[in-house]
């Protein structure tokens, strides 16, 4: 069965590549400008620590076939645009075949850009199977299980120019996560976010700065164990007050940054359990510098309160540096280094997570491309059972028809 599946995957990927090489793009163009494309990706991954175990690593070769469709109209130079993408993820593990699964990914976004009003509406649904430093079911003997969950979101954002220099922005987003397995450990949750900002032109015509406020509310559902004992994990309310800067600082440097004061109130609804109140300097954003026409670098950073899968409150701080270089019309290369510190507020646990990655992409033609990527991750946790290293090598074949 494994060999049959692998053979079908290889034949399908090669067939897709051969077809795309001779096909025109898009597959079908409607009279109103809407384009229909067929998508397909074939991936082969080697993962040397599937369950992020501290010892007794379990490695595997993973094959993926990801067909899909894309319906789109408009682009960057049009007043309005929309895109709907639906993909089906068929994944097979060569050794641990109990991890084989089929997942759906659907996303839709509509954008409007007028002389004064800019707005966007988006929604999506994903089926996921993975494990992370925060959601980990690894055991000391190397055995473990991947976490399966559904994630979904809907959001609407807009900004309106008042005169030539002042812009108001606001929006609303709703997201959720529902765990398919391990409901005895992990909490389903829903999160609501309301951002508000007022911006004024600064040093350049394309740079705006101003005041920002954001309210975030996360409601946690009880695990099966908590529900059986009558416990409720509660909810988290986060407030951010700060300053923001968005736009081009110069011809080479662009910014999307905010910094300010963040408070978190994690309310335990169960009788006899206390509230957790934290505050910190909060920030997130990115600075992108165009070194040349072919090379760019981005520095991203963040500090915020988050919640792990099992309901633990975390103060997370991260910084990442990435670079992209276009070697030719066909070849591009990229590399990144990332550091994240997860400080658990409920008890003494701190995870220092380091990630290094590098990759290259080759465009065979307008329809077909191949890529290779390597990543290394190291979690230097204060809890010995949570320490791990992980190497992943990925080879991909992508086409659109």
C-alpha cells in the first residue's frame, strides 16, 4: 500500500509538471476578468524528530500531494479584488502510517482600495496536524502523537482618510481552534480582536504615525477532564495602548511597527482559583530594507501575551532576521534566523527556541517551479523533558494551470 501510494504521488506530480509546461494560464478566463486556476504541489520531507522528543527521536519520510483551485479577480493596480483558494492536503508517512491524514484548507479575501477608503474582508478554515514546543505529546522513550485540530477565522478591516494627513482605522476579527484529539489535555478556544488607530503623516508622504489601541478576548473551553470535575479554565482579556508607524521611511526602508503598554487579565472562573494579571512592554512589527534591486532583508520582532494549547499563559518575545536574494530571473534564495522566548506565567518554565533555515527556488516557467528548504530548530527549555532538536529537509514541486 505504501509503495502504491508513493508511486501514485510521483506519477501525479510528474504528470502535473508535464501538463503545466504546455498549458496556458489561467485555465479559464471569464468575461468579467475573473480567472480560474488549477493548483498542485508535491512535497517530500525528511523529519528527524516527528514528535519533538527530548530523546529517542522518531524520524520519517513524508509525502504530500496538495491539489487545489483558485478563483481570482483584480490585483494590486485595481480598485477591488478578490481571491478564493481551496486546497486538499493528502499526506502519507512512510513509517508511522497511523499519521496518514487528509486535510482541507480554504481561504477567501476581498479587498477595496479607493481614494479615501481602504477595506478588506477575509475568512478561512484549515485542518492541521503537527506538534510544536507549545503543543507537544512526546514521551521520554521517543514515542509520541501529532496534534490534530481545526482552525478558522473571519476578519474585516478598514481605514478612512480624513483630509490629506489624518487616517482612521479599525476592524474586527474572530478566530478559533478546535482540537480533534487529546481533548483531555488541550482547550478549544475562540478569540475576538478589535483594533483602533488614528494616524498622521510624518516625515515623508508615504509614512504615517499615530496612536493605536487593541482589545483581545480569548474564551477557553474546558477539556474533558476539566469538564468532568466541574472546572472551567476561564478567559483572557488583553489591552494594548501604544504608538505605531506604517509606511516608507525612505526609498530603501519601510516600516510597520507598534510599541506600547500591554496588560493581560486571565480570569479563572472556577471557585477557589485566582486571577492572573500581568503587564509588560508590548511591541510587534517589521522593518524591511531593500539592499539592492535583487536583495532585501527584514527584521521582525514581537512581545505579547499568548496561550498554549493546554491553557498555560505565556509571555512571548521573539525576533527574526530574514533575507531574500534574486540570483537571476529563474533562481531565488532565502535564509532566516529566528529566536523566540516563551516564559510561562503559571509556573517556572522558559523555552528558548532557536530556528535556522535556508532555501532556494527555481522557476522552470510561468506555471512550474521547484524548491528546496532546510530548517533546524532547537528548544533549550528549563524543563528537561521539553528540550529537543529538529531537522527538516523539504523538496517541493509546484504548478498552477
